[in-house]
């Protein structure tokens, strides 16, 4: 239970990572009421200096005792670290907002996108899970469609940027591109194949059904967030040589008759979502334009010419912002505002 205060003690676990740094940036940008900020990472980063509101914040090692006096801890240090340390944070009466997959599918743990299911937070949360980035941007667009037309089936292909794999992958794309343009040989490291000038239909590990874990996250998390296990989701997740923002091509089949015109109207003017759809002027969401923005952008809304009750759209969002750090900070804002 979060006690109402003017300002809150905040810890960021994984503060030196791509998502952690973005969390610090967004807490500052949105003027979150921070009393004290603790930046936590592995022993490797102890003593490193980060910046918050113009002041240095010295990185401390994440330990079982890190959460004494902390009100809210935002975790982005991977699922293993969350499993190991989040229970200690909860024991210290700290609310955990976890960016990893560690707790997302646990029945008693809320999985929250504030525009979609804020009430799922419940009265007395210990841990609140932040969904996977590919799920978040898709469900922001799907929720109003499901409410009005009841979704039967979703077929989605993702075009995911390398920043989804952290800072090392950003460096790998940059270095490979440079080397290949200079005619030099490259050695894949983060990914199993060359990522520059390529598309890799493989994100996270493969499981027995032939899908990847990233794909199954989209299936299971979408059903949990929409609160409807009858919604069928068929995903293919692909890594593309883009630095920031994930793009997705989505086909939605509904139970009630649906049209592109109705969907354009329905999605226009909603919180956190922007329809950007004027093909005649070459206007549709682009990864490079959505990077650094907060909204989920939807375009190319059109009727499916092969199926009666179905439409297609293209959805793009900054994966480090709405897909991770921003969604987590919005959950924290929801906690302190209610
Ligand atoms: P990253 O750039 O590689 O950063 C990893 C962070 O975790 C660093 O701060 C690292 O600290 C810290 N860390 C690693 N092992 C640790 C340990 N044993 N104890 C304490 N801190 C440790 O990765 P990222 O892209 O920021 O992603 C981090 C995690 O966030 C992912 O593993 C994933 O669970 C989650 N994530 C979620 C989404 C989403 O879709 N919602 C998207 C991206 C990432 P050092 O610098 O000291 O090594
Ligand atoms: O690959 C992407 O674009 C998103 C990556 C998310 C991710 C990366 C490493 C570990 C996750 C996640 O959020 O599901 C995890 C994890 O926590 O399992």
C-alpha cells in the first residue's frame, strides 16, 4: 500500500541500462514527485555517475537491503534479477513496477497498460508487471476495437528495432553498418546473424511449438491485459536494422461487422494514441518519426479485402518509451495520483 505523500523515494534497478536510463530521463521530464532517487545496478557499475535533474546520482550495487525507505522501485535488470530481488523490495513495503517477463503471467500479479486496464492495479499491489513492448503498443490500439466489435483473431508481424535488445545491440548495428559499407568483414555477436541490411525472424528463444518466446509473450499478455482468453493472436516477430521504435502490421478479425472508416473514427482523439493516416499525402507512422515520442501511432487503416469482418493497420511506437520506461512511469503516476 502506497502512503500518500508529497514526494516519494524511488529506486531504479538496472539504472545503467538502455531502459533504466530512459526511466531516469522520463521521471525528470514528467516532473515525477521524487524525494530521493537511488540508482541500482550490478557490482560492475558501482560508483558510476548518472544525472538526474542536473545532479549526479552515484550508482549503488543492487542488494537485498537496497529497498529500505524506498516507496516505489522500477526494475529493468532482466527477469532473473527481478525474481531474485523484487521479493526483498516487497518485504520492505516497497511497490515494485517490473519491466521484465518474470511475473507477467502470474495470476495474482497485475499486468498493466494505463490507457487499457488501470483498474487491474488493484488496491494493494506488491508487484505490478509492465508488459512486453510489442504487446503494449498493440493492445493500446486493440482495446477500443475489442470493446466495440469483439476481437476474434489477430495476425501480427513485428518489425522490432535493435534497442529492444539493449545498448550492446545498438552498438552492433552501428558497427556492422559502418564495417560493411567500408568493405570489412563482420562477426555477429548479439544476434545469431548479421543485423545490418537484414531482417531476422527470431526474437528471444524458440520453444517446442515453433514460435519464439517473444511471440508467445504477445499471445499470452494480450489475452491477460484484455481480460479475454478467447482472443486468438498469431504473431511473427522480426528484428530489423532500425535503432528505435517497433513497427507492427496488424490484421484484426472481429465478431461484429467492422469497417476501416469506423475504426479511424473510433481511434481518433484517444489518450496516448494518435491516428496518422493520410496515404494520399504519404502520411503513415514511421519508426524514425515516432522515436522520442510518447504516443502509439496508427496508420494504414484499411478494410481487409479478403475477409468480411476484418481490418488491417500499421502501428508504431518508441519501444524504450511507451514500450518500457514510459509505461512503467505512467503506472507509478497512477499509483501516486489515486
Ligand atoms: P541493458 O541495456 O543490457 O541493461 C541491463 C541493466 O541491468 C544494466 O543496468 C545492468 O547493470 C543491470 N543488471 C544486469 N545484471 C544485474 C545484476 N546481477 N544486478 C543488478 N543489475 C544488473 O538492457 P535493457 O535493454 O535496459 O533491458 C533490461 C531489462 O529490461 C531486460 O532484460 C528486460 O527484462 C527489460 N526490458 C523490457 C522491455 C519491455 O518490453 N517492457 C524492453 C526492453 C527491456 P550493469 O550496467 O551494472 O551491468
Ligand atoms: O526484443 C525486444 O524488442 C524487447 C525485449 C524485451 C526483453 C528483453 C530481454 C529480456 C524482455 C522482455 O521484456 O520480455 C526480457 C525478459 O524480461 O524476459
